[in-house]
């Protein structure tokens, strides 16, 4: 397919990257990037790139990827809870400053022959190009102006977060909750340069209001940072800041917005990155989605005979991965929103809960890369010494552990456990009003001795059942048994080890 011209709205990572990829593949095509501000006005802190994203970027454009790696910072991961910090020796996590990343992408796009228009506030309707790529961010004017055509939906979540930074490279990435007089704040922090780290902090709305941050947010000028919050949180997280302070860059409290669209293109206009979809920061960055979307879009255009076919192919190829990631991200977001309720667990069990929260990693798989952490977590689960954990078959070892003196194994026949109230979990949101009603109803049932939960056999339904089970255990304080298909054994093991359920019925002999 021959394109005479391509215009890109937005000079973020996705827009810059796709512009270069298209110019490299179509050197005779005029490719322009329109950005409403100057390059020097870039704000933000570090951007993390996971292993799979690194592989994808390397395959698509080795030269640009090499420059990214050369200017990035590698780090391990850790979690600090209850005065103890446990690290995972991972060697594949890197982060790079957002401004540095943009400088690299801008330079490589220019090298390929991409043209730039700064301080350019234009709309897709004003551009006369064969293809218009709207990479204009989560607040996309292109998407909003054609919201009905795109079938756009923006869900605003209740929890709050702010992006801050600090002027030191932390020893490693760290997840750290901090209890204060107002409630719990949780930090997601990681180094991205020799003298810089990202420090994202989140909390629930009630804690945010008790701290008075809602009042500060209301009077904050548009381009200012919330210095009151930064000062307070800098003191709260002083032990993790190693004597340094929190710094802001247009830092203010935000609510995460999940963007989804039924269609990603309209005529010759196509949405890219946050303009089309977002996924919670705890599972992946908007930068990752936007740049990988750019790879898919450039490939579709190269393969198709006409523009409509290319844009259809782009969506068909990319949408399943995006929707899967969004589903995973939503589950991860719920885990972090409810993280303060789990702070009674030792940090090793919390790390296992974190790694298995979205059903992507089993306990057995996690043990392959973090054996000491998993063995300690299994000992905590079984209330035994670490030396008693059987490394030979973790799944069977977990299932055969007793529960007190009443049950000789965690695998049971539900029919042999008296007084269980059967509940089929069909809610889609384990923290929504339907689940609230269910938990309240079970709490009022004085006749039952426990709950027998079941759900549809697909992974999503099983994971939602475990989320509901965890709420019932913690809020009602009753025995929770989950009935599962044997194919869900790995998920069941994760739920047992992280104390989301007490017992499981996997069919067959107990």
C-alpha cells in the first residue's frame, strides 16, 4: 500500500515511535508529528519496560532499542512490610526517564526523516493526510469528538494516586505500605537514573479526605504540584527515601481512568495508545501499550493492500492482547486497592499473593525464580518450619497440609463438611455492590458453619470467586471452601497459600 502522507497527533512515546517505524518502511511518505507544546515542557518521571516489551521493541527497531537500553537503569524488586523487606533477584527490569525516552524517540524519528510541528493545536478534521494517527493521550480530543463513532467509554475509579519522584537512585524497586494517623498509603517506587527514582503513592478516598488532601487539590493551580501532600508523604516514607525528599512535576492526586473503545478507527483516523485504551499502572505502562500498538499498526499498514484493510487488521491483531491486559490490569488494580486489608500477612506470603494475583503466575512457577521466598511463604501458610517444606511436589504438599485439628488436608469433599452454605459466585466485580450485599448477607447468617463457593470454570470467574472468598474470610470470619474443576488446581494452590480460601474440593478422592 502506498501512503502519500501520515499525520500523527501527539508527541508522546506512541506517536513518536510509530512515526519513525512508518517513515522507515515508507521513506517516500511525508510523516509529520503535531505536538501542542515544546519538547522542553515534558513532565513525568520514570517509565518501566518489562522483558516482553523489551523483546518486542528490539525486534521492531534494534537501533532505537539499543539507545533506550544504554540510557536505562536496571533494578531488582522488593516489598517492605512490617519492618521486613524481601527482595527478588530479577535481572530483566529496566526503567528510563520519560524525558530521556522522548528525547531518544524524537531524535530517532527525526533521523528517519519525520517532520515536527510544535505548539500546534490542531484537530484530526483539520488535517489533510492519507492517514491520521490520534496518539493524543488519555484525554484524547479526537476520541471525545467522535465518542459515539468509536464507542468510547471512560471509567473513573475511586482510588487516588500521585506521581512523584526523588533525587536518588533507590537500591531497588520497592512496594511499601505506610500506616498513618489518617489511613494507609502505598508506595510503588523504582530507580530510573543514577540520581532519580519514581515514587508513585496511592490511597483510598477515605484516607485521602481525612488527610485533607481533597481540600488542597481543589485550590491547586493547573500546572502546580501539590506541595502539601509531597511534604507530608515525604515524612511518612522517610525510611524509604534515605534522607532525600519527594519532588513533584505537575504532581497532583488523580483517579485512574480506564479507557476502552468499541472501534479504534473511523475512516482514515485511527486511535493509538491511551487515546484508545488504558491499563492500570500496576500491570503495565501506557508507554508499553502505545509503543507495542505502534508496532502492530506499522506492520498492518505494510501488509495490507488498502488503508481500511490495514486498520481493520491492526485492530483484529492488537485488540485481543489489549483486552486481555486490561482484564488482568483491572484485577491487579483491585488487589492493590485492597492491599491494606492483607497487612496482617507476612511479607513473603504477600509477595506470593502479589505474583499470583492475576492468575498469570503459579506458585510452582514463582518458586522457580524465588525459591527461598516461596519456601518461607509455604512455611508461613502451613505454620511449620521452612525445613519441613517439601520441594519435590509443591502442589501436593500444599494440598495435604492440615487445617488446625479439624481437617487433615486442605483438599476435602465438601459433602463431608457439615453446615456449609452453598453460594454460586456470579458477580463480575468482587468489590462492587453485588459482592457487598452478598458478604453482608452471609455475615448475618448465624446458622451456617461455613460457605461453599462455586463459579463458572473459566479462569476469570475462578479468580473473581477467590476475591470474594478472601472478603468473606476477612469480613465474615467464617470457613470458606471452594469447589473447583481439577484443571484449576494451580489457581487453588495459590489461593490456599495466600489465605484467600481455607479448603478446596477438587473432585475425586480427598
